C-alpha cells in the first residue's frame, strides 16, 4: 500500500527538521571552536603580556643626569604583545645609559627573548663597556640564541646611548635601529647619522659609535620603528613628523612624549615604544680633580685635597670615610700601577670618588683571613661604598667608588 499525500508531507517536514538540527549542531560546534580558539588566544596574549610586564622594569625613574618619560603600548593584533623594550641604567662616573630595543615577532617567544636581551644589557652595562663593544657582545649573544633554536628566526634591533653629564657628551651605537632624535634647547631637531649596522644576531659584526656634544636641557628621543610606520610612509616624512611633534623643547617632558606617541598609527601590527630623556649637566663647581706622581707622598696629599674639597661642599660628615677610600685607592695606584695617578671627586645625588692610572690591571676584593697582614683595604672600601667597580679606558683604567649622601630634610616653617 503506497503512502498518501499527507504522509509525504510528514516525511518532508521531518527531513527539514533533521536538516535544521544538523545545521544547528554544526553551527554550535563551529561557535564552540571559535570561542575555544578565542579563549586560547586571549590566554596566550595574557601570558605574553604578563611575561613582558614581569621582565620590563617596574618604572623608569629619572636621576641627577636625566629626566625621563616613556610610553609603550602593545599591538592589538591577534599575535599579542611584541618584543619592544626600553631601559635607563645608572653607570659609574655620574653617567647614564638609555636603551631601546625591538625583537621581531609577537607572543611569548618574543617577550621571553626580550627579557633575555634586557638582562644581558644590564649585565654588560655593569661592566662599563663602551657602546660599540657592548653591541658586539650583544650581537654574539643573539647569534648564540639563534643557534639554540633553529626553528625560530631571531631578529632584534637595538640602540644604546651613554650620556655623560660631566663631559656634556652622548655616545650612540645602533644595530639596525632607527636613529634617535636630538631636540636642542633652542628648538632645533637633529637626527644623528649613526653608522649603519645590521640587526643583532649576525655574529662577528664590528660596530662603531658616534659621540655628540649635548647641552643641558637637550631632549634625547629614542623610539622603535613602529612609531615611524615605514611600510606606509616615506622615512623623510615620518622623521619630519617626529621633529614637529618634539618641538618646542621647553614644554613638560610628559606632554612632548604624548605628542610623539600620538604619531603611532591607530591600526598596526607592530608595537610602539618611545623613551625621552631631558639632560642635566654636572657643573664645574661639583667636580674636582688632581694629578699625582707615583710617589709615597701622593696618598697623603690626595687625602688632604679630598678633605678640603669636602669641607667646601659642606660634607664634613663624609670626610672620614672618603679619606679611607682615597688613601686605599691612591696607595694601590702608586704601588701597583703606572703614573700619572688622577683623583677625581664628583658631587651629584651621591659622592663619587675616582682614581685613574695607565695600567690595565685591576684590583680584586677578597675576604682576608684572620692572620693576613694585607688584603683588607678593598674590603673596607666595599663596606663604606654604596657601589664600586672598575671602568677600563683607552689609556688605562679607573677605579670608582660611590657613596650615599644623606637626603636633606626641608626646614620646618617657624611657628
């Protein structure tokens, strides 16, 4: 017996319902997969962002040499945060290092590589290496990291600058990075022509450094290539926009930083980092230097000169400790190094004592045993100092010691 027309209609309705159920189920599966993928991406972005924030410095506070301001914003792409970073490192001799770097790529790998490179920069900066030599060491390190993981392409650009507030100079060295902008106090903006070098990771690349005279009040602007957006703009027009956003120089540094950062494209897959530093000079009345021969009387003469200078600076409470430090350092230079011996005192937010000679042999602190007759001098210096170390130069070395100075308390108004 055949099916009636009514039965045929029931079958058609049933098939349609089944089809709708199949489509709905497939759609639900797709939506579920999309939500799972979104959660994984969000989790990966959160992990990468958390890793990057943990590896970046908590703050970039200024000091006696520079007033700093920086901006960083990760990209909004699905890949997550990138490998941009910036840093400000306090060096010996009242100097300061300004650092900006950019690791190619996004996500956890880029953030982790950024952290490794930033740690290496701080370690090498603590050795007081010149900028060109520091870049050579960083290049070798990046090449080693690339060899460890051949499945990933490691590319990183890097700009390292050292500002000396006593000499009034700034030395730059770059590896595949955009040049800095130098905003002079009169409003003129320069883009120094640094020697072009490939990004880090090639290995064995010789680097060159460029030194500029920098007046007090100059603004040094370091940034990553995400600010320039060179894929959609010509380099000349991009740098011209940066120059226009920087001037004039007498504005608050935070406002200048905001104006420069506003140049970043709204839709981009590249992070943007901006670091500005307004320079301060250490004036001549805060620096004193003397030269001595390799003579047994030199330690006493140096000690007396340091005492007189501290009295002029009103640092009578620091005389005893400074006399011990000067005596030990000058005595070591007279006995074990070659003349001339130069003593330099610098007063900033700390008291810096430097003794230079023409020998490349540096003393090493050791813990003296109970019956040892010598070896206690540097141990005492280390206990009196906040920091101390050795800085090598083209003509020899400098042993430097940094002492903390008491923070002046504001006077209470008379009742």
